């Protein structure tokens, strides 16, 4: 597999179809990881107050895993729609970092390509595409690789939402199986890899405890307050930590 | 109708963030402190959602070794630290939760 990729780069520039297929196949392992979330999202939708059509449309139109889970959690907790949308905005803000990273790779493309690529910008596609850009600088057809990765993720996500909805209808008592805990355990699994520095750990602990203390605030405002406080504390610690070596150098 | 607003609003909130820098293609640079602040966002927000779910599953604070939500979360944290694999963490955490809730009747 890596042999054929390398030789095709040496001989001729890969065709559009080749780039597209490479993009899809590079994304395959990530599909396996994303599938359970799509299925769990589908099973949780109706018990949490989102209709089947709403669930499918959300996967088709919004296409953002973490935000969709959070929307369900907030719907079930009775949060107002503006709060859910504001939370979506905050949760997705990490995509700014991805797009900032990719700006140099899309500058030469027409706007309609940028629109498609922006819509398909997920954690998984970013990871797959970033690898492709690291391997070769040739950008002329790299957007077809991106498209292959995006469409693989997109179709998988919609299909899994549908499977989850169907399973939820076959087993209506599924909502008593503790699938609500699936959301918590999924988020825990997503958070742990981030906990590599003390500022990050403290930020998460501050946010978690404030979220519990402020849980009774109206419209889930406690969530935003807790998040904002956690970020401020983490950033302050990080800046203090980064300042120390600089001041030592100055003394020397 | 409400769902239409919800989905439309979430689309705008999601797509605008993903597209704005592509649209301007490199003419804007973030101050470095903002870049650093953004790195905290995903775990901080996710834990702000998880913490009340597992520590007050029935609406009131329940900090006890008999709370299966908390116990299974602890199992999930340990699994995530040891195996570093999301799927394993989810499966083990769910099995632990199911075992405590339905096996032990906690």
C-alpha cells in the first residue's frame, strides 16, 4: 500500500480518482472509531427529545459529532435553543485551530472548494489530511484527497445515525440500558488524552467542579461559566509556567 | 419548527467557525494567547458536561462509592490512561456501568 503510493508519486502525479480513493482509504480506520458515536447518537436522539427526522437532518446539515451529543444532553436537560447554539459554537471553536493550520493549503482554491472543505472539517479528516500534506508538498490535487476523506466520514456518520435510530425503535427500552452513560464515558475517553500538562488538568478540574456547583443556574448558563473559568485558570497557569524560564535566562 | 431553528442555528455556529479562516485565507493572525486559550476548549467544555451527569445522576449531588455513574467513570478514566484507545474506553466503561447497575443492582 505504501509502496504503490510512493511509486505513483515518483512516476506521475496521482489522478483525481486516485487521490480521492487514497483519501477515503486513509480515513477508514477513523470510520471504525466514529461509527459507535453515530449509532449512539441515533439511539439517544428520540429518548432525549429530538425527532427521528431531526436527528437525520442534524447529521446531514450540522455534521459535528461532539456538538450533536451535547445538543441532545442539553435538550434532555431542558436548555433553551440559544444556549444550545451558543454551546455548539464554543465546542466547535477548536476547528478554528484546524482551519488556521490548513489555510496555506487552500489559498489557491476557488471559494466553492473552500466551502466544501470547511463543511467537512472534522477531527478525523483533519488528522488524515494533515498526514497527506506532511508526506508530499504537491497541492495540485490534494483537495481530492480531502474530498475522499470527507465523504467517507460524512456517509458513515449519516448511515450510523440511521442505524442507531432503527436500533432505538427495535429496542425502545434501550433508553433504560444506561446509554446516557455512553455519552459521559465517550466524553471521558475524549478528554483523557488532553490531560498531559498541569495547566490543562487544573483547567478541567476547575471547570468540572464549577459545573456541578452552578448546575442549578437557568438555561445551563453554569456550563458556559464553568468552561470560561476553567479556560481562564488554565491559560493563566500556562502563562506563569512559560514565564519562568524566560526570567531565569534574563538573570544569567 | 423548534427543531428547524435548533438545526439551522447549530449549522451556522458550526460552519461559520470552520469556514471563516478559509474564506479569508490567511489574512488574519491570532494573538498567541488566544491560540493557547483555544487549546483548552474541548476538554474543559466536555468535562463541564460530564461532571454533573455522573456526580448528580438523579438531580442531587451523590458523591459516594455506591454511585455507579461515578465508579464506572473512574473505571473509564483508568482504562483510557492504560489503553489510550477510545473504543476500548467506551466498551469497558459501559460494561462496568452495566455490571454495577444490572449485575449488582447498584
